[in-house]
C-alpha cells in the first residue's frame, strides 16, 4: 500500500497585507499531482487544514476542492483530522457531506469504537486508521476513561488515548490490514524554532504544557502521520516510523528557507513502513535580507520573494519605508539598523495574557485564581485568537 502524508495547510493564512490564495491553489495542485504520479492508495492529512476555526469562503473552496481532487473522484480515501487551528465542531458538521466522496473529516476526539478508528477500503487492500485530533490542555477526554483519568497530566492523557486507539486498531486489522495513526500534537524534542523569527505554529499551543513524550507514539501502528510542527522531521524517540510532514508553504519568516515536502509511505501488513520525502516547489519564498541598501538590491530573489528587510544605515532614514515599498512588490516588513548613541532599555519580561490575568486575579482577590477560571479564560482567549487570525 502506498500512502501520501501531508499536513498543516493553514489555508486562508495571509502574510502581512498579502493574500496567498493563488499560492495555496498552486501548491495543493502540486500535491494532487504527486498523489497521481505516485499512484497512492490513501491520503492522510494530520491537521490544521485551515488557519482559523471559521475560515472565509475562499479558503473553504480552496481546501475542499483540494481534498476532493486528492480523493480522485471518491476512488481514494482521504482522512483529515482537526488541528489546533481548526474547529472540531465545524469538521464534524461537514463530515457526512464529504464522506460521500470518500473524504473523512474527524473533528473531535472519539471513542475507538465510535468513529475514532476508521476501517477503509483502498485499491491495495484494507487500512485501519486511528484518528487523533488536537486535544486542548484544559479539556478532559471523557469519551471513554473513568473520571479519575480525566485530569492526569497532558502527556499522560495523550499516551492513554494513543494506546487505546492502537489496541482497538490492532484487533480490527488482524493480519490483513495496514494500520496507521494520524495525530496532531507536539512530541518533546521536536525542532520548532530555527531562525529566531515568529513561526506559523500557534505559540499558545507550543509550550511545555502541550509537550508529549515519545511514549505517546505507541508501537502498534505501522506508520504515524503527525501534524502541528511545521519543520519537516522524523518524530524524535518514536519506536515506529513517524514523521512530521511539515507545512505546505513557508508560512512565517521563522520558516524562511525551509524545504517543504509531502511524505510518501510504502507499507505491507505486519511490516515496518518505508518512508521518503517528495519536495514541494510551488509558492513564493520568504527571505530576511540584511545589509546596506545597494547590497540588498543585488541579492538573489529579493524582487520575487516576501521580504522581512533590515537595512543597515548610518543613522535614521525617514524615507526608507516608502522607498522600500516602491522598490519591492512583496515587502512585508522593513526596518533601519544603525548605531545608537544611548544604550537601549532592556526588554521587558514577556508574560502571556493568561499569566497577566492570573496575576491580576491574585492581586485583586488576595488568592490564586481557580484552575477552572484560568481554563475558561484560556479557552476564550483561544477563540479570540482564532477568530482574529
């Protein structure tokens, strides 16, 4: 059986003032072409199909047209789980309609025997796919565990869910089917930050509270298709073949220069998967040029790429921004860098909005904020961030 693994499309995401709809159509067409050229039997999408929970109409059309094209008119199963940028309820509401064209959306975490583990027929034989959407830290997974299990550490909950899926999938697969896990979470040790600039991953869901151990990847599945991390890489510490496919485009300047890809997997029942990367070449590149103005003008790619531009000057240059936007068609950011006479003030300590609210509550009420209140505040914050893009 041959499988294509893709992830983290983030359809609808802009960069600065620039809409990227045409780039998304182009690169998704490239993925569809790879699926056809490789004659894949199954497609796994490991979450963050959209960039916000309620995507605009154009983003809906781009993403769903792409998924239907990947299904080859319903001949090829496509499985898509909800990531942290997606709305689980929205996915589950649309699932019955897309199932008619063999596209299987899984929004909320479900019991293994009630939609959490899918049995699919492919041209190469049966496949059993465990679908593990993103689990927010404050949510319990009362879908099958007793109440005392709901409030374990996040990493323990992820491991328990994965193990339950793996056991159920193995029982369904027997000796004839190929088994997969498709999941959306962070495994500790995965490479996240590489360039010092902001990345496309939502920082709210990238901290220690959201980190799982490698034990969250059970030994049962023959291949584990992971989402959430945009840098393509193997999952550190996994006992079975497991990959973060990475994002479809360079989404933010922290991803500038990353080679994007899809993963093609060849596997037979009972045997480890053989994994290889197929590079993606579509989409406008992101660059972070730095240097004097005349030197930047001669750099490769600066007139064709999105730019985060740092111009080295002798002093303040009030006309720099206007000159830069006139020169470069895809300029996102520009700043002057020059020697300062006075030492700059040390940067203030960064504190998240949740931490600031917790401090405010403690100062006002002379008591620590209850966990359920902080959970509610964080949930509202996530919705606001998602709605604002």
